[in-house]
């Protein structure tokens, strides 16, 4: 399964950038974001997104 991870702006919460990753990478990205206080929005990726 693949997930879209969007990094959110600290001021207004808008998406700054996004990436699509496999399930194995989600934990690593979440841990990195947590260590620096970064906000993320994670959702299942559209099957057409690559």
C-alpha cells in the first residue's frame, strides 16, 4: 500500500509539499517529523498516483 504524505505549513496548515511513499517508509518519515515538531497529513495514495 502507498501513502501520500503532505508536509503542512506551521502558520496556516496549508500543504507545502507532498510525496508518495510505500508503507515501510511511513514510520521513518513520521519519526523524523516528530523529532523536529513538523506537522504532516497522511492519507492512502490514489492508485493512479505514482
